[in-house]
C-alpha cells in the first residue's frame, strides 16, 4: 500500500499525514510531496522521518492513494496524472467538487457514490462537512426544505498565515503597537482587515449576486451531497478570532414535522456526531472542546417558534480534521482497509 500526500507541509497536509496513522490507514510506503519552496523539509512520522519531495507527475507512479491539499491549480494538474498511473485521488481543493463525474463525499453520508478503481474523489468544503453531519440524518428522516446557515470560521481556515496573523495582531493590540493587516479576508485581497478582536463577514471572494464563493460552495455542495437539487440553502460566512474549529448556527425547515426530542435522539445515534445539549448546565459545543476531534458536536437544539416545522441547532467541528484531513482519510480507510 503506497500513499502520497501532496501539499504535505501545509496546515491540512500535515493533518492528513497525522490522520493516516491515527485513523489506521494501512500504509507500507508514505511519500510526502510539496512545491519547490518546501521540498527538502523533513517531517517526523510513525514510520520515521520522511523527506518532502517535489510534487511532479513522475513521483506519483505506483501510488495506490494520493491525498491532495495544495490548491486547485495543483490538483487540476496532478490529479489526472495520478489517476492515469492507477491511483485513487482524494482531493481537498474545490477543483472537482462540482464535476458531475466526480463524487463529493462525506463517508458517513454518501460513500455509496464512489465507484471502484482509480479515479478522483472530492473532499467537500470544511463548512459543508460540519453542517451536513447533523443535517443529513435529519434530511433522510423528515426531509429538509430550507437551510439557513451562519458560520463562525476559525483563522486557521486561512492556513498557517491565518494562525500567525491572529497571534501577531493580538500581541500588537495588547501591546498598543500599530500594525498593518496582511491576511484577512484573504491574502490577495486589495484591502485587508485585522482579525484580532474583530469579526469579518467575508470569507473568499464576493460574487456578482452579493454572496461570497464560500457561501456558494455550501449551497451547491449541500445539494450535491444530499442528492436534492431543490434544497433551499442560504449562508453567511464569517471569520472570527478563534484559532481552530468552525462553528455554525443552522436553521432548518423540514418537509414533515420533526419533534425536537426525536431529533436529539436521532443525532445521539448518528456516528460522527456528538450531542452536547444541556444549556441549563452551561453545556453546549464550543471550539475549545472540539479542536483535535474527528466528530462534529451539536447543541442548542430547539424549535423555531416563528416558522412552521422549523428548528435551530448549533454545530462545531474542527475544520482541519473532520472539515478536511480526517474526512479524506476516512474515505480511504473505508475503501482500502
């Protein structure tokens, strides 16, 4: 079993490498690949130190599984090359997510869309995964007509630079020093805002309709994963000064009435979902509880008394783990172990 990770030195790539061993993917040979800038770096793994090599087509020869987390351009270039050499590619970029010939997979929800043999499997966007872990079982049981989502996305969703920006800016504010933001809402933006002690209602670029590309991802990906093109989804994505784990306030209108106690029991019985819902005792999911976990935590379950057949829930998940790396590795474990 030969496994490669492309983008191995990035935030998600490093998590993928850890998850390969933590989740028990059978691996005899591990190859770590990156851009020219990071090639030569040494990464410590349970199989010993591995030197990161340059990501190029010839290095993908003979691989059984290739995890890709190096951006859409790299995926579009290298994923077909890996498939042509016989590999299953699990791609964390947005390059192939909406390709009708590429399955978009959360293993607990729609692993049955994967066909055997070499090919590309797309890993959904982190916010989509965190939302659909609790929404999918509700949709299967009662049908979901409309989904309204507000996200509270951690700085690490912007990679290591997001983490560093939050750290440096926080120190500068507390020290009373002036600084120039350079990372948020995204590195190539014409204008940057501080993330320290701030909330930025802007993740990814704005589209002509006033929504961001991140918000479009949740709409389009949710419909594809749930197999429901008529599902109404509207989203506001927000960056918050949290290091790790995304939080989401989700309002659902179901096609059939869903008793809130039955919803709570259904989610309690759902693999990969942890119900943490005892507000009277100050128990509800928060990012500090969830960082490092592969489960999505759900709480604040309640009926929406302002609309028929509607309910609220609060979902929190580690976007570097279940929102990206561990979801990808779980797919491979299900296919190969």
